[in-house]
């Protein structure tokens, strides 16, 4: 029988610049600190809950976050790194690409929910860090050799952090009410932490 040898191709991983890698590490630490702080605040919020359903969701969130903190952080880190790597690669522009109708696809309800939640996280961060984000946009424009500071090219923009946070919460909690409680508490803690981080 003939032996067929498969050709092996190696994919070189994209290396982030030292400045971007350092910034990524600071964001990872801020997210971990926000999650650790949220374990305590979820318990305190449960004590002042007005009804049993809310109290159960807060206690469930505290339990899951405390028990699965390592998984939460790992999912956040992996998602964030993957998105930052994708965002920091040079974009190519094609003038003769497919039309808008060709590129449209159906998006399931879950992906819409993820985007809405990520946008809420982003809005919290933007409200807390307006001036810091302007300076960061300028800095990232220089690091990425862009002609100008472009907020939508900043790989550390709040939308990216929001998406990573939603994926991390999904990795540790199944119940929608627990996810909502986690989103509110971690969202507040992360927004506070990002001002200093940015």
C-alpha cells in the first residue's frame, strides 16, 4: 500500500509588542482583583437583598465565583489574549471584496445577548475612565504605528474587555439570574479598577 505523507505546516504565533504584552498583564491582574473583590461584595449584597430570588442569585454567584475563580480568570485571559492578538494584527483593505449581502449571516440569540452584555460592561468602563481612555487611544496609536489615535483600533478598548468578561462569567455559571448578579458586581468592580489600570 502506498504511504501518503501529510505535509506539516507550522503556524507562527503572532507576538505582541512588549508594550502591549505589559498592558495585557496589567489588565489580567485588574480583572482578577475585581473578581476577588466581587466574591466579598456579592455576599454583602446578599445580606441586604430584598427578596429570596435576588438573595439566592447573589449567593449562587458568590459560591460559583469563589469555587471557580481559576477557571474564570483563565477564560478571561484566553479570550482577551485571542481578541487582542486579532485586533493588533495589521488590517488589510480590499476594494473588490464581497458585497454587504454576501457577508451577512444570521446571528443566534445567544450571541446577541453576549454583545449586549459586553456593551454594558464597556459602558460602565467608559463612564469611569473617559479621560484615561483618550490618553490610551493616543498611546496605542503610537504603539501600533497608526497615523492617528483611533478608538476602534485600540486593542484594550472596553468592548474587548466586556466580551472577555461575558465569556468568563459564562464559563462558571449556568443560571441566567446568577450570571446577571455576577455581571453587575464584577462590572462595577472592574470599572473601578480600570481607571488606575488604564
